C-alpha cells in the first residue's frame, strides 16, 4: 500500500512537469526555442528522468523538488527540461537545456 502511494506521488510530479513543459513551449515568447537545434518541438518525445529532493543543508527542513524530463528526437537525446517546486508544490522555476 505504501509503495503504491509513493508511486502515485512520483507520477503526479512527472505529470506536473510534463504539463509545465507543454505550457512552456506553447508560449509565444518561447516559440524560437527549438530553432537552436533545428527540430520542431512536436518532433521531440519526453522521457521521465529523475525527481530529486534537494535540501539547503543537513539541519534544514527547507527543500526544493527538481523534476527532470529528457527530450529525445529520432536521432538522439537533444536536451532536458527541469521543473523546480518548493515545499508547498508551487512552481519556482523551470528551464530547458539543449545538448
């Protein structure tokens, strides 16, 4: 039972990152992002990569959650998208990195 609860939480983090990625690439101001790698955003596939809980230090109760998705094309891994959430699951930042 506990494992299925944990899996659902992790799936929710990945779903949130996927939704955030799609929202990011649909914004008019970001329409030129994929020009850097000469492929269309619609030609990329998302691969679940990792979820990290990052603490400021060992004594701190403060942390952020980093959810990372790989961006794949037919030829190769073209980069990754990362969504950063705070302890209350509010989006703090996101970024898209091309290889």
